[in-house]
């Protein structure tokens, strides 16, 4: 059978305002980086860009860790690499499961052969330090958790966990896919041993790279493994030889060169804005968003002391069709938000305020659009834009 030759027009994509939990809209400098001349992955000019990217990542992670690189894959690969490199079959891992991504972390640890001890937390709440300490009464190799759980809009407090983990000779592993560059993540000050993220969220780079950093203690643990890491592609002892800043580079993979350009520019913009100012911007916009939603009579999902600034979960009002509202936001206003996951599918909207998409203008535009649609869908509300405007003064 002869196949017909496909015939399509040149690629054209619609403009969107990306307010889901990632990806975000790209800053112009990042978009420009993606059309810079392509270099070979061993070209000295590109190796210099890799070195600069490492330096910028150390700034963003607030760490001096030597092993700080960008994995050639998305944040899910960051999770897998973090766990696979420090866990061996038979090791015990204490994992906080407070949402979809904590569940995924426990699943990956189990696939790596770990004896997984799950600390189950009700959705919308954060784990207590006492529960972690209690779980560590039995020897464990790793304590792992998700800092910003995007399925619930909860930020897990990190203070004190590393001390408890280290007191019990365990490594502290943290997922910051939804927080790095939008919420303070001082890796060294918090005593985090393994920390990974995704470029497409608060850093506002395209999807495709996963920043990751390992403490000296984590590196020593990897060097002392009884067997090789089960994934060749994500073995950081091999990747490190390609990302090394001294000596001869050892070819490992054909790097996604344009993506590294983009990540470099995204991190440069973080440094240009300053981490403190950037975190404050995210907090300010998130607070105004929540104020506006509550003024409309909507219920913010997460427990108040632990609400995540980069992703807000809001419950869909009774009688309102989740998918219909999200569809109208996209079709009429070009605004993308996300629906709920797991048990909250169809019952929650998840609104991202991340990176370049996190702005006062987007807060007010979203609230105005949502208010209009909800009114037309039969849910009477008002005052969201006005309340947010006051909050932003």
C-alpha cells in the first residue's frame, strides 16, 4: 500500500496566556535564545555556555555544590534521576505523599527497589515534622518530599527536616519543580542533599531540561554504591564528566543545545531581577489572586498557612461545569488554566502564577475573564477584580 504524501501549511500556533501549573510564557530574551545559531555540543563556545549555565544554576539553587547540572529531560526525569542515583535495592526511603507528585515519588522509589515508608498526608495539608521524625526511628537512606505540590496548591515547609534527616543519617531529597525561581529554595542553608526542578515553570524556559544539584554527602553516597545506577542515561556520575568545568569533557549525549541557551537566558533573567525581588513578586501576585477569588465567593483549596504562591487550587462551585469554564477561558480569552487531578478531577481549577506569566496584569485579566464566564454560567459573583486591585496597591 502506497502512503499519500502529507501536505500541511507552515507551522502556526495560537497566542496563549499560560496560567496553568506550567509551562509559562517565555520572556523575549529566552525566545530570542532559541533562534540563536546552533553550535555543536562539543564546540568550545557551547562548553563556555554550559559553564555559565552551571554558575547561574548555583545562584538560583543558592548552593556551592560542585555537582549542579541540567539534565537533558523534563522535571519527571529530574525526579527519576534524583531517586535512582541515591537509592539501591533494599534501601529504605521515607516519602511524604500529599498529592499526585508525592505519589509519583513513592512509585519511582519503589521501582528502584526501595522499601518505601509512605507518610500519608490529607490533600490540602502539609506533613508535620514530628511524623517525619517518627518515621526515621527505623534507619532510612532518604527522606523525600515535594516542596510545591501542584495537585493541591500546598507548599511543604522545609525548615528543620534536613536536621532531622541528618541526625538519623538519611539524605534529604526535595522536588522543587514548581517552586525554584518563584519561592525561596536556599539549598545550602536548608541542608538539602538532592534538589531538582524543571526549566518550564518558575524559571520560564521551555520544557526539556531539569536542573539538579547534589550535596557533597549525596555525591559520596553515590560513589559508595554497591551497584551501578539502573539508568545509564540519568547516571549523574557519567553526566558530571560532560558538565565538568575542569579537565577534558567526556561525551555523554548530544545536548539539546538550544534548550541550554534558553535555560541560560532564563536563569540570567532570574539573577538580573534578583531572587528576593522575584520571590516577592510571586508572593504579591498570588496573594492578590487568592483575595480576588475569595471575593468572588470561591474557596481556595489548600490549608491557609501552607498555600503555595506559584499554584493556587480553587474549588469549582456547585452546579458549574469545570471543563466548560476552562474551555471558554481558552477559546474566548486565550487563557489556559488546569483542572483537578486524582479525586479532584472536575472539582478543582489550578491556576499558575509562575515566572514570566506571574504579573499583576495577568491576575486582573484572569479574574475579570473568570468572573464574566461564571456569571454567564449562572454563578453570580462579583468584586474579584476590585478586591485584587486593592490588594495590589
